[in-house]
C-alpha cells in the first residue's frame, strides 16, 4: 500500500516517512498505531494521532457527527491515557476509535472489566510491582527482552485471570533462558558486553595488548629500564613485562615473539602486533560461538518470546483502561438496539461530591427499575425526543455532555460513569454545545453541521444545547420545532436543551418536556439546584434566586437600588422570601 493512500499522508509527509523510516516500516507503524515511530520521524504528535485514528478506525470516526462530539471524544481519551502503564499503551488509548461491530464492543468490555477487577484486587505492593515492571519496560524502549522480563515479573507476581491469560501458555523457564540471550546479539552479529564471561575476558586482554602496541616506544623504554644487556635478555624481560601488564601466560607471549627481529624496537613492535592479531582471532571465534548459542536459545523459545511480546502490549493496554475504570468507578453498559438511558450517571469532567442523575430517551428498560431503590427516579420509555428545560446553571448542558460521554465510551467498548446504562447502536452522534454568537453565519454553519446526519437513513443521536442562542427567540422556536419533528420522522433520538419550551407549538406525541429546578440559595447565597430532571414537567429559570443574590451581595447603595428595582419586576415577595430562607438556613 502506498503511504499517500492513508488519510492525512500527503506528498511531504510521505516523503519524510520514506526518508526516515522507509516505506515498509512506515506502513507497519501506521497499521500498528505506533505514534512514537511517526513522532520520531518528525510528524507532529497531534497529526500522527489523527492519521492513525483515520487509518485504523475511519468508520468509527465518522460516527462523531460534530466538532463538539469530537471534542468530548478527545477529552475522554486524554483522561483515560493518564492511567496508562506504558507510553505505548497511552498511544494505543489515544488512537482508540468507536467500534462498528457490537461483538467487538462486547469483547472489549469483557476484557476491560476483567482488567478493572484484576487491578482492584491487587494490594498496594502488587500494584507497585506491576507499575515498576512496566516502567522498566518503557525505560528499555519496549524491546523484546524488556517485554520478556516484564512478562516474567507479571507471572512471578501471581497475576492470573482473563487479563493475563495470554501468558498462561508460555514456558517460564524458556522465557528466562531467552531473557538471558535477548538483546545481546546486535544486528551486525557482534555480541554485547555481559553475555559471556570468557568473551569479556578475551576482549579485556585484547584491549590491554592493543594499548601496549599503540605505546610500543614506552614499552621499549620500560623493558630497557630493567638493565638488559643483550637481545636475549631483552626478550626475556619483554615477556615478563607483557605478562604483568596483560595477565597473559608467558608461554602465550613467547609463542608470539618475533624470531627474526633485527633490534629491540623491531622485536617489541612485531611481537605486540602478532599478539594483537592472534587475540583478535580468538575474540572473533569466541564471539561467533557465543552469538550462535544465544540465537539458538532465543529461537528455541521463539514462540514463547513472540507470545510474551504481544501479550505484554495487550495487557498494558487493557490494564491501563482497567485503572481508568477503577479510578472513576465505571460500570458495564447494556448494549441495546435502541434507546439511551442512564441511572446514577456522573460527568467525568466533574470532581468532588457530585449529584448523580438518572435520565433516558427512547425505548429502554430503566423505566421499570432505574436504580433498584423504591424512590429512585424512573425515566419514561418510548419518547423519541425530550425537551430539557430549567434553571440557569442547572446542569442541563452537563447532562447533555454526560449522555455524550456515556454513548461514546460504550461505542468504544469501554465501561461508563453510571451505575446502570442502556446504550443503543448509533451511526452518528450529533452533540452541539451552546455557542453564543448571534449572526447568520453561525446559524448557517450550525444547521449544516446538525441537519445532514439527522436527514440520513442512519441511526442518529441528537444532543443539542440552547439552539436559541444563535438566532432570535421567535425564529429559534420555529427551527427547534422543526428539528423535533424531523427527529421523530427520521426515527432518531434527541435531547434538546432550551429555555423556549413555552414558545414551542404542541410537540408530537413522541416527545416530552422535562425540567430541572433551582430550589433556592444556600447559606453563602450560592444557587441550590436539584440536578435530577423531573420528567414531564417544564423547568423554571427562577430569576428571583439570581436577583436575590445580587441584592444581598451589593455593596453600593445606588447599585442596590438598581437590583431592588429588578426584584420588584420579578416579584419582590419572592425575592424577600428567598433572602429570608437563606438567612434562616444560615442561622
């Protein structure tokens, strides 16, 4: 396959990859989602991620129908990658895309949840051992030897179960033998230091003799300094001196001594040169024998080595997602044909003590049992569209984003931030956040973004926030009515957030209105909201709460009079009651 056949690989990128990696290695890097290889070849990391996502999951990426949906997707993978146990696992997470096949989603869910349970079952010492093993694997550059040593560490830690079952078939003893051989033989056939004691000894001796040869004049002076009177005496003193400096046997040195030297200098240089040549031959012979033995050890365990290399990569990926699931208390969603419903759902962007919510649209089973408790809310089933209304800062947009997070995670075969969830099979997820730009250009671009997916024959999920922010309220109500009708006609699902519920024409019977309510002010005058929507009820913005806070917080007399005038406009009695309630709570 040509490099330019891959999405995002133009002529310049193709040329750079071919020059730095070679075409074959570049194709392999793309097919294996190797972000590191592309980055080291000079491709910006963000571009490399986009190329690999499209190369290996183009259909899944097409399901992200809008920029806002893609932003949620990016945020999810960025968060998940923070729990990666290796750099390559983080890269694999970043290029994970929605899966088309439901069986593939179920299989990944099985493996991620098994990894979640495996990680949760480990004590602190075992977790530290696992993380240390993967850290060493990263430091070694993810080599075959590093993978084998990591596999042995995981085995020795006693890790068993589905997450680690790919290691169950390997021979631990064969891996240990291979670990001693892997990494010692270089591509040019040379053997690295530490592979064989005899080879290391020969190399040290060769190096010491080479040092003497390079300083032959110094050797000559040192031997002469011993008071020799003849060539024969020089020969004997030379042998003794070299033996002391190199730890070679005297007989070995004598056998290399020059027989026909015409003076002492010639004798010393010729003898040392012969020793170097002989030792070089000894080193080469020993190195060839050691390399052959090492290759044999590796090849005899090749099947186990290859299994360990692949297994460690997969275990790192799944264990990383398992850590993510443990940290954020993620649960298995039920994958269904139609409908979207959550119970006890939380937005992953929020931290601290967060009120969970229950919600649903379409046909689902949570209408009968949302969360198990008798007083748990049960979202109605069967409505194709919900219109979500209610208080400013009431969590409507957060709920939309939560539904988007749950849907995208389920589509990628990952657990979700909800105690229970049913997620339908969608071809396109259209998530549109509120964009407060009141002009025709924004209206046109928004309609061009959200209407085409809805008009197709695909199964579409519409999550649209405050459509009225991009055009005048009267026309916005008409357009919103049209979107609701089109959603029903196309048998899609939709959740539309709006403040214009009272301005909508009678909705089709397949749609309902839900509301989120502000309940007052806290003792520090923060808005107190029940984030759980009330089904079949129009929510109220309750401006008296906001005005009450402004009245109470005003420090300037003129400013206070202005806010009191607004209080009279929205209902002075309601404002005073709100302030009294806040003071009563404080006292």
